[in-house]
């Protein structure tokens, strides 16, 4: 065991108070970190899945609308006119990409939540 050469009781008391303050601060910091981890868990388990499910519903509606717009345009235009309905085609491509992104996120979120829980 190490030996201490204590020459001042006051210094020893100040040291003990400093250790106590450090212990209190460490406890508070660990509580704050625990709270942040809990918030992330709730966000991953509840808030994020709800958000992406809503985004998927919106994307699906926009995709349906873009598809209907393209079909309507194609019905009105001549078959040999390749440039007709270009705007509608691009809108459908964007809507398709967004819908696919939302579908991917909806599938990935449970896996991310599970990985997070394993990390904890």
C-alpha cells in the first residue's frame, strides 16, 4: 500500500470535499447521458418509424397522382410524339425515387432500433 505524507489536515479535508464534488458531478453527468440514451431509444422505437410511415403514405399518394397524370397525358397525346409528357415522366421518376427511399427507411428503422438496443 502506498504511504501518504500528510502535513496538513486542512489540505486533506479540502481534498475530501473536492473528491465528493467530483463524485456528485460525475453522477449528474452519468444521469444526463442515461437520459440522452433513453431519448434516442424512444426516437428510434417510436418517433422515427411514425415519421417514415407518414412519409411513405405521402410518397405513395404523390406517386399515384404522378402516375395518373402521366396516363392522362399519354391518352391525350399522339404516340409518335416522344417529347410529349416529359414533365409527367420526370414527375413520376421523382415520385418513384422518393417512394423507394421511404420504403427503404421504413424497412431499415426496426433494424437500427435493434442495433441500438444491442449497443446499450
